[in-house]
């Protein structure tokens, strides 16, 4: 009775919150080698100087552009009031954008079942079959994350329950707590309070479609996801304006009513089934 929601967890775990060169050799020319070397020496030396000057110029230009970008980021950050929720949110958005612009990150996400309650009805036989499926689904959808999560471009102070920034001179640590979000069967991943800040599980049907060997009929029922305890905790390098480490996370409270589940020849209607999944991203 109390371990059924493994199925529910599997059904909503569709989040995934993913140059070559070729060498050729030129045949050597042996005719009048000494004369050719002597004749070409001044030209080669001149070309070498030109290439060096060009490389130096490109390097200087690149350094200037990088310095300019850093200065612009620093200036923009300096204008933000980190004593306000609006300021902290804006600072985070700029840091997230700068980090994504710099390339992929090396982060990972993890999902785990925190609690299960099968609700009403005799579903003991289903429990033993659903639990392994749920665990595999969770493992499948836990993996690497290559960019800053969420639809942070849309994140605003109205999505936030509290926000704080601590600047130690070298780094600024941002802590943002997001308001709870309730989602139904169809909910875009990057919409809503949690979607803006972290990304939600998206459409429940997409997850159901991934469940091999399981049939779920929710045409006359409902599956509701409530996202709680959502947080963003990141460290930003003041010199570059980029995120150097961080954690994002939330709990997904799943509620299932009047949904029929079937494995092989065993089926049952689920009423009042509920459970909690813990989701975390570490960078």
C-alpha cells in the first residue's frame, strides 16, 4: 500500500533536464637546394615578421574584446542593487547568460524517491512490479547538464519568495527561493515560477510514453504535480560575471486520482496515490 507511487514517479520523470584536422606531407625538392634556401631566406624572414605582427594584432584584438566584455559585465553588475529582490534576480540572470555564452558547463542532475503512498484500493501485486520500473526511469533521467537550467530570461521578482546576495569581494553568492508551482498534465518546462528558475518536468504524457510495459489511462482522472522548496544557490566570479559553482533543486509532490494502471494482466484504478520526488542539479 505505501510503496505504490513508484509508478507515479516513473510517470512524471521525463526530465532529461545534452573539430578534426587532416595532416598531409609535401615531397621534398632536392634540386639546387642550397641556392633555393639562400634565395628564399630574406622572403621567408619577411613573411615570418608579417605573420608574427598579424598574430600579435589578432591576439591584441581578442584580448581587448575579452577585456571589454568583462568591463561591461562588471559595470552592469555595479549598477545593480543587491539589497533588493529585483537586483538579486537581475544579477543572477546576467550571470547565467554570461555563463551560457562562455560555453557548456559540467553539471549533473539526480532524482530520487523521497516518499510513497499508494492511496486507496488493494494494489499489492502492482507495487512489486511498478517499483523496479520507477527506479529504472529515475536512473535513465538522471545524468549530465550542459547549460544553466531554466527559462531564466523570464525570471522576475514575482517568481521569488526570497532572495539574498553576499559579496566577499572576489565572489558573490546568490540564494534565491522560488514560489511553489502547481502543474497539470500539460505544462511547458520553462514556464511558471519554478520553470523560470529551474525547469519543470514538462508534459506528463511524454513521461508516460517512455514507460515500457506499462499502460496508463488518465482520460477520466488527473495527475497533478506540485513543485515545492525550489531553490537556486550559485557562486559568481566578480571578475568575469560568470557562475563558477552552484546548486538548483526542488521537490515534486505527485497526486494521482482515478487513473488506471496496467502491467501485463494486472490492473488497478489508483485513487489518492501520492508521493514526493527530490530533484537536484550540482555544478
